[in-house]
C-alpha cells in the first residue's frame, strides 16, 4: 500500500505504533544505533518505522522478535 493511499486513520495507527515501538526500545535503554547489536539489520530502517512509516507484517514480526515479544503484545493498545 503506497503511503499516499493511506487514510487519516491509517496514518494515526502507524504513528501510534511507531511511538510504541520507540517506547519499547527506550525502555530497554537502547539507542537506535544499538539495535544493530541486538540483531536488527539497519538502525535507520527502525527509525523510519518509529516515525510512522508504513511497514509490512513481516517487518512487524521482525520488530516483535527483536524485542522478544509476540505480535499481539506489540499491537496491544495501538
């Protein structure tokens, strides 16, 4: 789905999800650069996700794996 095809609700969801992912990372005490040490390929990609970039379900699963949590826990409350 192209970003231009996103509804206002879609964009709000992505921003809220990105904020939750950022909060999880900061709670762990990790900088963006340090996520690479924990198995994430490129910290700039995670930075885009945290800022509300549209992501695939596979990437979302990878984020959940990085933080050792289930997809349902990652999405809970978003």
